[in-house]
């Protein structure tokens, strides 16, 4: 009876050893080389322009510090003034704030793009 338990114990021990050895094997072994892909790059998300944040400036005369404050409140990357009579020829940029002004410099509107 004792030899039966001994052989059963030996069998269980060998099965456990085999299972542990099988868990240690990695099937995706790659040779060491310089042909490793570059790590992914993380790009800074572009700020989303919110023209509604610039409504406080409607009716004011634009100047440098005011334009910067408008840009910051609108969370825009850049800001520019556009005369009512000028046509926009720059490509669309969702992070840019356009401040629409009259000839006397008074702000009458803001929009993103």
C-alpha cells in the first residue's frame, strides 16, 4: 500500500514539475537585433477653440493685450484679427480664433477656424 502511495506521489510531483516547466517557456522568442521598432510617439492634443469664451470682448476696441486675453479665454492656440471686408485665405485651423473687427478696431464677432 505504501509503494502505491509512493508511486502516486512521484507521479503527482513529476506532473507538477512538468506543468511548471511548461509555464516557463515563451513561444515568442525573438533574437536580439537592432531591427526593433521605434516606440510610439505621443502627440500633444490640439486645444479646442471655444469662441463663446471670447464674448466678453464684443464691442471693445482690440489691442495686443486684449487679443491675448481673448485667445486665452477661448482656449485657442492662436488668435488673429480679421477685418469685416477681408476674405479669409488661410487654411482652416480648428485651434485658431478669428476676431472679427470693424475698420475702427471695434470687435463685433469671434469664431474658430
